[in-house]
């Protein structure tokens, strides 16, 4: 079976295993995607260059995917697009396969992921908490290892807040770098198409294929003086109220950048937070009425049950904002932006928590507007100020992921990614059995942000045994003389992912040092010798895959 086809089948098996139907609005039939996978393999065998061949992705339900209705999370709004949105078309042209469209806060209005007639999208690991929105389904599909990356949109933080909550990467590019044609607008002048992935390189690679030459003249970027990365941080009291443990997690991220050689200096955050409050409390929300207001008015008049009441209320209230308020708010925003950019001055980036806390579903239900407003404290101003941003995991608090974001001037996207990489230490892991590509436990690795480095073999000092476990898995044991080389995959994954694997690792499996054929050693899965009493020695097959194929 081809690698592409096996990855498609593994993805649909993962969809069934996680049993999270609220992630999807429309999931394409498996046989249809399998036909595309076979066609891709045929093109590759003929020598065609497809740099994203076999990568699987999903698209937020307000982005056109040919053959699927575009609903923006409102079934009665649905229309059938004649073609893919440019971002989807470019990814498919590079060999990526789209599995379907994902759930969202209706009309991309919200940061919670609960405002949808398709159901609230629960957090990837804690079903009592929100996933974050509005790009909720896309983020969770990535976090659960179903797809390699997913498309979202970000007007007020929708491509960053869900990334932080679910422990993945969210790239929010400079406005105009990625086309928004074929995207149902939220606020057309602010919208961005974003990328979620479990690792920064995966997200960057997808973004590179989506991007266009800038749709405007590049502003002259300040000449960067030699020296370490310069990162701006706010005074602790300006962060406001944070969830328990979040201030300490943020300070640990600052310390990590300093340890990596960055230079940190303090700035006044008030221009950013003052502007953030204007996005929904001021006149700029009127653009949401421009986008879909006439539809919402008619749907309300018809008592349309598919309208989310919170979203409908936000949009209809925006209808009556007077024009003079927009001009006044525009003037005030210009003043705040000048102050904000002056605060950044020669800083390469501003480091902030992505959100001030992670609410539960019950907390959002009790106060849908107040909870949502709090979540945008650090993200709302980014597009208003025409800035770029990247959100990345930065450890955890109370058993849940914690994330930070780096913000910088327009068109400094690559610079931000390089600084963000300092927060993403990685380790290697050797696997020989059920965690191999296409095997039942491989999604565990993918959900932790792992990526395949290479396929190799162990040094000839191991024996392989078939254990009586469910799912079936082998046990690798170091024996020294009398051993053989065993096929091995080496994976890169975030350092924190190893800890998560260890907490879920059942006996008799252990984590130890695995010696490879090239003389190097990496951590890997081994087996306690005492568990081999009734286990079949399958070393002669040379690999777990060969043993399974023979069976």
C-alpha cells in the first residue's frame, strides 16, 4: 500500500477513534479521498514534483472547498462554491489532500468555539473546556492528529487562541500575504487566513504555498542593528488578571528566550489593550454587519433556527452604530497605533500570553459575551494595528497546554517564526512497532507534534517479540550478542511530548536508550524482559511491519 493511501486510511480511522463529530461540518467520503491519493501516487511515479504530496489538511467552514457547501457555520446560509478558494487550490496543487470543512463560531464571530448549530467544539484533551474559536474544529482536528495542518481565519485572534488552548502552532500572517478570496468575510478589512499545525516547520511549509506576492508596497522595515533578538515584554501588572499558574508559565517563557540568548526589555502595553477593547466595543464591529447583516436580518424575520442567538445579537446591534463614531474611532486607533509602534521601536517582537485564561464550557454558557471579551485581551489589536503574529506552545499549567504569541510589524513573519523556534525545543524518539507510520498508535505521536525524521535500523544488538496486547505491539529488548538489526523510525517531537508519552505508557513498555546502526543513540520504546515469557520471538522478520504482512 502506498504511503499516501495508508495515511488517508489512518486519518479516517483516527476520525472514528476519537468520535468527535462536532469537529466537522462536512467530512469528505473516504473512498473519494482515497481515489485522489491513488492519483497523487501515479503523478509522483511519473516524476511530477509535488512538495506537499500526501499531507492531509482541513479547511474552516467559511473557506470555499469545491464539492462541499460553504456554510460559515450557518446551514441556511450555505452555498455551493464553483471552485476552491485560492488558498485551498494552491495547497491541493502542491499535493495536499483536503479531508473536509470544520466547525466554527458562526460567521467567525467569537473566540470560544461554542457558537454553532453543529455543536460546541470541545477541547482536544479536556471535554469540560472550550476549544477556543472561531477556528475551533480546525484546531482540534490538528491537535488530535487527524490532519497534518488546517486552515483557519483570524480577525480578532481566531487563529491563535485555539492554537494556545490545544497545544499547537498558529500562524497569523501579515494581512494581504495570503489571499482571502473565497472566504466568507467577518470584517473584510481585518481578516486573515491562518494555519494550524503541530510543529512550526509544518505550519511554515503550508503557509509558503498559500502566500502571494504582497498586495501592497512593502513598507521600509527598520534596519536591524547587530545583536541578539530583542523581545519586548509588558510589566507584570499590565497583563491583568490571569488564570492560576499562567503568570508563572509566561515568565518561564520569557526566561527561556533569555536563556536562548534573546535580549528582553519592558514596554507599556496600554496602547495594545486599549485598542483591543475597541474591536467589539467601538464602531469597527459594524463591518460584521456589512458582511452578513442583511442575511441575518432576513433569517431572524423568518425565525431561522440555525442562527446562533449570541452571534445574531452581535451582528444586528452593529447595524445601528452611527457613522460619526467610526470616524472618531478611526482617529483614536491611529493615535494608539502610533504609540504602539513607538513602544516596539527597535524590538524584533512583542511576547505575550495568547490569552489570559482557559474557560470551561459552563463558564462560557453563563457569560457568553464577558468570557469572550476577556479572551481577546491580547489578540484583538493585532490586525487593527496591521501586525503579524505567531502563537506557539510554551509548556503547560494545571495539566493543560499554555501558549504564548510573538507579535511584530507587518511582513516580519519569518523573523517572528525564528524567534518562536527558540521556544520549541525538540528531542528524538525511536519507534519500532505500533507507533510506526500507519500503525494504530501513530496518531499519539502526531497529536504531540511529532514529525518523521528518517527510517533506519537499530544496531544488531536487539531481539523483537510479539506481545499479547491490544492493539498488538512488539517488544524490543537489548541482548547484545545474538541480536539483529530491526527496522526503526526516528521521530522529532517537542521535548514536552516525551513527558506526555511517558505518563500514558503502559507496562511492560519502557523508555530507554536505543542504539542505531549509524552508531548514535536516541530515546526509544523498549520492553521489560520479564514480559517475554509467552511472547513469540519475531526477530527473523527484521521489522514489525514484515511480521504483520506475513501474518
